[in-house]
C-alpha cells in the first residue's frame, strides 16, 4: 500500500512536474465553414507572448507549465478563450462576429465600447473606405453615415469636397474639425485612403464638446493603420487601373439649328439676319464642342504596405502612388500623389510605451479653371457656337466670329493653361504613454503638421488671328505678353497635448473613468509670391520670373504671414452602473488668440445619459441584444472666424494730394471699428437617440433626433452710416438645424452565402433665426447672366433662391397691356412675370423665394454579397428635395449656343407657354433670375458596383499567399435625376452662401476599373 | 510617483507660457494699439480725413453740383436720357424717392468724413509732438468735421450730431435740431481759426491744407446760412483784412489747371489726374469724376450731365450786355471745347444747346495711364475769395452797411469790367443775388442760396418745389431702417 502510495505520489509529482514544465502545443484555427484562418492571433492569457497562424491556419506554441488559457482572436471573429488542459493539439473554430456591441470606437481623447456610448458617434471602417477606390478620404464618407452630407465641389481630380455634419450650421465656415491620429489638420487631402483604419464622426454636442471651440460643426476622427503586437509580418500590394469617361452630354443646338434661331432672333429684334446663315442646311451638324473637350482619362494607384509586431512593438509602413487625369483637360487637369507612412509603437518598459505616426505626402495638381461662368473650358464648350470649327484649315485653332469676351475656343484655352500646385506635407507625432499606476495613465503627444505648397502659373502668348498682321482675332483669343507668377505658401502647425486618465471599478459595478488634459496649439501661415511679364521664351519649361527681360522693378512681389494659437484645458467623466445606466460629462476651456480681448476664453460643457434597457430584469425579449436609449446636451464653438477679426488695422492708402506738384500723400484711418468682444460662434445641441441590436447583431438600428442652434454667429451686419466705418464683424446671428437620422442594417453570415444590406437616411432643416438688429437679408449667388440668385433671410433656409415668378408667356399684345408693366419693348412670346405686390410694375419688389438648395433628406444604401470566393457590392447614394439653379447658359450674350429646348420656343400665339421667343437683346430680360432656371436637384446615384473574386486559400497558401483578390468596379454607373445639367451633385464652390448654383460644373466621371489585392 | 512630478512640471510649464501665447496681433499692417504714437502718425491720420473730402458718387460720396446746381434753376440733370440716373431727375423735379443711392452716398460720405476727423481729434492729442503742429492738425480736423456737418445740416436739416467715435451701442442715435448742429460747427471753426496757420505761413509742400482762411471762410458761410449777419460780416472782414487773398485778374483763368490754388482760393478740395477717379470711397485714387460727368457726350467722351438751362444763360444778359463770365461758365454751339474740338450738336450726338465749362478738362491734361475716362484732375473750388466778398456784401447789406456792401460787390464786378452798382435798398440786394448767380454759377451754390434767402419757392415752384418740404432733402430710407426708427423722415417726404 505504501509503495503504491509512493508510486502514486511520484506519478502525481511527475504529472505535476509535467504541468510545471514546458508544454508544446499545436493546432489548426478555422472558421465555421472549415476554412483555415491565416494570421489569427493566439495569445497566452496574462502575458504578452503568443503567436499567429501560418498560411495553413496552423500554429505551434510553447506554454510554461502555469499557462493554461489561450486567447484566440481574428479580425471580424468573436474572440475565444480556450483552456488547454493537458491537450497537445488544440484545434479551434472561431465564429464570425457581427455584433457591434463590443466594438471599440474611437471617441474624443479615448476609446469606448459601442454599447457604452451615450452620444451620437458613427463609424466608417477601412473596408468601407477602400471598397470603392477613392482619391480622397472624404469621398468614403459619402452616403455612409446618416447626417453627414458630402458633395463633390468639382469632378476635377484633386478638388475639394464639401463635408457637412448635420447640415449647414452657420453662414460662415461650416467645415467639421478633422483630427488625424490626434492631430488637428486643415483638410484631409494629404491622406491616402488606404492608410485609414477608421473614420469616426462625432455628431452630437456631447461627443464633440471635448473639442470645445472647434467642435460646433462636428468632429471627424481619423485613425491611421498601425501594426498589431504578436503579428507576423504582412505584406500587401493593392493596385488598380481605371478609365474615366463623361457620362452625360447636354443637348445643344447643332450648326443648322443655331443658324435658324440666329436668323429668327435677328428678325425678332428688327435686325437683318446674318448673310452667312442664309442657308442653314448647308451648315449641317457643325462642331460638337462637348465632344471636343471631353476625353477618357486614366486613374490608377499602387499601394504597398508592410505591418507586423512582436511582443512589445508593432509597426506599419506603406507607400502609395496615385494618378488621376481629368476628363476635361486630361493631364492639364491631372493629379498625382505620393504618400509614405510609418507608424510604430514600442513598449520600452513595463510602464512606458513610446510611438509615432508619420505621414509624408507629395502631390501635384494641375488646375484648369472650373465652376464659374466666365472662363472655364466647360462653360466655353457649352456656350461656344457650333458653327465655328475647332481648328482652321491650316490646323491652328479657330476663333468664333460670333461669341464675345468670355466665350473663347475652349480647346485652345486648355492649351494655354499652365497652373500647377505642388504640395509637400508632413503630418506626424511622437508620443509617450506612462502607466503611473494600474489605474492612472499619462500620455503626452507632440505633433506637427507642416505644409509647403507652391503654385506656378504661366500664361503664354498666343494669337488665333487668321492674319496676324491684321490681328483679327477678338481680344480673348490673343495674348501678346506672356506672364509668369509663383506663390509660396507654408503652413506650420504644432501641438502639444498632455492627458491623464484614471479608470476604476468600485464594488464590481461602478465603472468610473476620468480624463484630464491640456493642449497647446500654434499655427503659422507664411505666404509670398511674385510675378512678371515678357519672357523671351514661350515654353512653360522656361517659365521662371528671373527669365524675364523686363526690369526688376516691374516684378510684382508680396509676402506676409498670419498666426494663431490655442490653449485648452479639458476633462471628461464617464460613469456607468452595471453597464446599464450610463453617464458622461465633459468640459473644455479654450483660450484662443482669435478671440477678442474681452472674451479670450470660452467654456464648453456637455452631459449625456444612456439607459441600456435590455439589461433590466423586466426585459424579456431575448433576441434583443441591445436596446439603449440615449440623450445628450452640450455646447460647442466654431473658431473659424479669421485670425485677427477682433483687431483693427489702421489702413494706409487713404491718400490726398498736397503741395505744388500734387504729391500723393499717404493717409491712415481704421476703416473698420475694432470689436474686442469678438468670440466664437456657439452651438447648443440636444440629441435623443436609440440604439437597437437584435439577433446577435444581424439587425442593427440607430435613430437620432437633434436640435442644434448656432448663436453668436459672426456677421458683419450693415450698420447705420452715422458710424462712419464699415460694419465690424459681430456675434449676432442665429441659425437652427433640426434633423432626424435613421440607419438600419441586416447582416447574415451564417451560411456560405453571406450578405448584408444597410441603409441610412437623414432629414435636416436649416432656418435662419436672426441676423442681428435690423436683420437685412444677405444677397449672394451672383449669376452673371441674370443677377443675384440667392438670399439668406430670417425665417428661411440659408442661401435660398430668390427671384421672379414666371407666369407663362404673353401670347398677344392684349395680354401685355392687361398685365403689369415689364418693359416698353416687351413683346408677345416674352415671359410674363407675376406682379407679386400688385403695384402694376414688375420690379425688384416682385421677387420671392423660388427654391431651396438644401435637400429634404439624403440617403445611402449599401449591399454586400459573398459566396465562396466571389463578392459583390453595390452602393447607392442620393439626395431628395433640393433645387439647383441652372446658370450654365450665358443668356447675357446673344450669340452663345443654347440648349435644344429652345427649339420649342414661342413663334406665334399658342405655340409655347414656357420657352420664350428668341431675340438678340432680350428687352424683356427673360434671362433674369426666375423660377424658370430652378430645377429639381434630387438624384439617386449608383456610386459603386464591384465584383471581386478571391482565389481559394487552398490554392494560394502553397504560394505562401494569404489573400489574392481580383476585382472589377464601376463608379457612377447610373444616375437618375431630372436635372438637365451635366451633374446634379454640386458642392459649395463659392462660399457658404452660394449653394446649388450650377455655373458649368465640372462633372464627375463614370469610371471603370480593375484591381488586385494581394497579401502575404 | 516620480512620474507625477514630471507631469506637474509639464502642467506648470504650460501655464507659464500661456500669457504670451494667446497674444497675437496682425503681422501685416499696423493695429490701432501701435499707431498714433508719432508726429508722422498724426499727420497721416489727418491726411486720412482729407481723403474723405474727395469721395464722389456711390456708395459714399457726392458731387456738390448734384444738389447745388441740378436741383436749382441753373441746370438740368442731362446724361444719356431719362433712364440715366432717373432718381436724380425725380429729385430735381421735387418728386424725389427717399431711397436713392445718391442720397445714401451723400449721408455716408459726410459721416465717414466726420468719423475720420473724430479719430484725429481723439487719438492725436495724447501724442507727444510739437504742440504747434499738433494744434494745426487738430484745427485741420475740426474744419473738416465742420465742413461735413455743414453739408449735413444744409442738405438734410435736423441730423444726428456725431461728436465722437461711436461705439456699436451708439449707432442708433437720433436727430439733433439743426440749431445744435450749427452751434457745433461754429464752435469747431472758432477753435480751428485760433489754431490754424495762415495760408502764407504754410510751406509750399503743404499747399492744399486747410488754412485759417479756409476756416474763416466756412465760418462766414455758417453765419450767413443762419442769417447771423453781424457775425458773418465781422469774420468776413477779418479774412479780407488779413491780406492773404485777392481776386485774380483774369476770370477765365480761375477754372483752368493753372488756376488751381490761386490767390483767391480760400478752400479748395484737391484732385489730380493720376491713378483714376474717386468713385465711392476709392481711397487710393486722386482723380475727379466731375470732368467726365460734365463733358459732352459723343466725341467729347463725357457723360453729358449738368446741362445749363436757358434761364441760367439769360441771367448773363440781364444787364443788357453779355456778362463776360458766361464764356468762362457755359459752352455754346460753335465754341471750341479745348483740345477736343468744336461743339456742334452732331459731335455730341444730343440736341442740347449748352454744356458746363467750369469742370471742362483738356484731353492733354489727362494722365496717359489709369482709367482713361475718369482721369479728371480739376480741384473743387469750394470757397473763392469772390464768394467771401459777395457774402460780405450780403451781410453788410443786412446790417445796414450799404457802403461796405457795395464796395465788396463792386470789387467782384470790377474784375470783369461790369458797371459799378450804385443802387441801394432792395435793388442792391437783388444786385448781390444776381452777382452770386453769375459769378459763382455752376459752382454748387445756387439751390442753397435760393433756399436760405427764401427765394426758392418763387424760382423753383413751377418745378414742384414746396417750401414746407423741399428746403431739405429726404433722409435716405435705409438709414431710417438701420436706426430702428430712431431717425424720422423729414416732414413732407
């Protein structure tokens, strides 16, 4: 017995020994369908050590004897903890995770589990960002997030986008605040979308108030990709090549029709028709100027990324080369971008981690003039008469005998354009994180955003004259003195931020988080430039100011700088009880050099509450995994008010002549009075929201309703002349935005056929509540051929269209005589405008609101399907209920081309009640701003369709390849709209109060492209 | 816990640097805080006030001849036709709209001038500089302020009196009675007269600056407009006895380039032909639009405004002979318009018989650069010595000094070889009135002379003038609105 006992003890000891000793284990990790998962992470619980699976999904790991639990994780799959026991082979099947409850979301100064968020925060992931190849990260936001409206300012490569979070919040700058890896940046055109891990948009005040004086128009938090610890090195190569082409042309008159109408217009105006148009049929089709300026243009990208991580460090490095030419102008409108990124993170000590983010961007953008009615190739092509050929018989460019001033040969104009922007930009940070105690952490970050941009313009000399000696070409078709100019702009911003966080749990149920921090931020902008004329060479390669033969004294030169600084203190408290009752409060104090002496610091509080009802005992619906009610209130500021608006410059140049020789003598006076009270614009926002998740994440529903009031809005309201100065900018206006945002998604990944469908919609209304004392309306939106088209007035949406109201056409003389007086030369066939004030005369007082450029709602629909190796995705995006003012046609010129609709013109009683008669001089001013030019701007657009195929892993794993995917994609394949112009998607191109006015908008292209993603 | 020490160090450092950090003032341009420190600053501050004297047209500016001549029986609006500045025609016919941009511009320019003078009067006194020079600068500013107040009160009657730089909370001030404005003007001018150097005491480089004589001349006018005859007479005599001024020999020379700032120039607003015109508050420019506006159309490249009436031309024949001043005042058909050719109706393209001559400039006098049309450089002769003499005559007449009246009147007439006036009583007064009309014709005096002497209804009644309404212009509607109703419209409008 005793021996047995000893032996047993020995065995037991041996056994114990074996558990204390090292233990070699191995296994295979697969998904639910049995496919091996490559690169899944296996971590030994309680340590930093672990491994990842190889190309066959296999792993090997050596455990210390006291190590028994493995944590297995893989992106997109539910994390599992496995107790090893005595096994040496541990195979694990991971279930795909579709629930977002535990998703970690980046919020202001921290992260938070989605289930615990009590504000309105929306996320776009890297998959969504790269799904449709995009040039700029903002494009990835379009249609993805309810309440974030993105519109293209132009279809030209590299042009900016308008991003509005919860509508237009002010008559001034409504751009959101962009924070990239904690660094506030102006615009995000420098970012390579492939480098982005996630974009989080803080929509309500409670989420954004921690950004205080800068958060009023929403905050866009962008996190770039970093490596993960314990991750084998990964190499990815992504590339695509595509062809862009125009998808729509306007129906314009051909030469024959043009001549017929020209003859008719001349006769109607009492002139003799032009001799050369005596036989219109001879002229035939003539020139199609749209075909002449539009072209197919390439777009392509190459991206190489490396990432990986060991126990204590991780890194990612990437390089990208992107090229896009324009469908108008080709290379002359081309965009080229190189980006390099290096992010790393290293745990130096148990208590100290350091890291960096670094992005370098070099980009060039060739710009052709766009989006104005004067000098753009597009507006010229749309207005140039079809009789004029592109080229003369000798091959040189032709000019029109009919068009005037602005409307010159667009092909030649493109040839003469040399306008190149070159930008070098470095955005980077270095940070240290110290764990002072387990509960208290300290983080300090120093970051820099430095941009060096130059613009080079060369205007060559040219002459389209048939006989140069006679110089017969009109003024716009010749330029005898060439000129060159250069601008140098440098932005250097640095920021230093220090944050302390404290997290604790009391009595197992009170979760407390505390954040305190300071920020100091300094911006400096330096500009300089010069110009000169008369270069002996007409070759753009020789276009340097110093090459001029003119005296140095004739060189134009300027230089200057502006500065601003921000000093802030902020804090945040998060508290929840049993993950059930959520409470959060933030406070920020912002001191800004932009604010006047009397208001140097602004204070911004916020509160939010959440109630996770499904965690209550009385909740009985088991299939609801989250049912959370949220409510928040907070205040924010908008500090985009100009650097020195509070101060007053004593303006020089108030000259007078003195002395015998009439010497011009300088005088000085402050033209604008100072406003030491000047401060930020304040927005106060209340948000009520609901988050629902059902069937373990299959169904997700989010709803938000908000009221946002922007007060203290900056406006230089007209002041009485007794002041003797120009109106100072004051904090006097008020705008209210109200809106409802809904998003719903359904995902099913249970079977081999996996799919998801999601949709979001946002309703927003914007009303001006006050424009200060007197409250005179603000007139904007000048359309050259017609006049001011927009007005911003108390009680109306921002920048509403304002003009005359048409009432059919005058069919005969009696109708003209019976109607209010319009013009002494008004004739039958002219437009009858409504006499709104019934005073018997049609004048400025007969105008009314005739359209609203802001949509009633915007929406996006997304669908993804996956079967075996195939994947298909569809993405639709649209806006509904907005109007567009169509200002494309230069009605102020009598000889410009016209849309074909003019063929239905009035030619006699009863022939038309809409399209007026044609004349040369438009005595009735039919072209004035009226509802005639206001069109429904609603559209729905198939933004992207993509079909991809991934080679089976069984095939590629032998080649040590993790992923090999090929895809074909089509962008803007289909657009459904009633709008007659070239593109209904029109951003704010000329300031905040100039919305939805089409002055010849550079349209977006339809793009077909093919690409490849390889990871190994 | 060592780390906590570092942390507190960091925070302390942040607090320490905060003060300077947020103090950013504009890098380009001078702010108010850094200006008004030196004598040079003081001089350019008052120069800035002078610049307001040049403002013409809209949105802030004026032609004195719009109101003084066109509103009177001396001239008609002209232009390209009825549709060219129709509001001006309506005002001329006393059916004026109350919202014209010309009225707004007048109001705006005057208050901008007052503001600029107020800035000088508030910011210059603390500057450490030569006290005599400082007194001179303040005197110039006071006279400029008085001039704009004079325009306001004569044009609009009761108006807001702005005696300091206004704070935004003070923008909605109401009207002060005209009497208060007049008193304020007198006070400014009396003080300025004490501080300003005489014309002869200024160095040549300061030609064009406001002199003691200019302030005196304006004060004479100020008294005259209030019928304060004795005071007007006294100040006029001060000026006359100063010996600083005398009539130039040749009347025809007064309104030529070489006649600028001549011996009889008491107060003259300076313009030159360089750098374009002063449309609105175009502060860097020094040119005048009066030349181009008053030149005939057609080959004379003008806009054809301010057309002399037959009634006005007839005035020059009142004494049985043609007053020689007519030739210097009006172009008649067949006259040579300087170097621009002979005046025929064909060459102007319009059927008008007469064009004004006093603002005519030769093509050769225009600068070869800048906007070719507005390169007019003719100074605005606001107060001439002849005006002083005629004002003296009128004031003397009303104080019973007919001898003094006749002496001054005949001094003016003698220059152009018109007969001596020996009349007395009402005939003498009529002779003085007649003399003002022909001597000062088309210089922007007529309408206000008619109003202040109570003759407007008789002269202009047929055009629609009613004494109870039209002796002042309407206050621009926009300003009544902007004041939230604190300002009220002049009665009858």
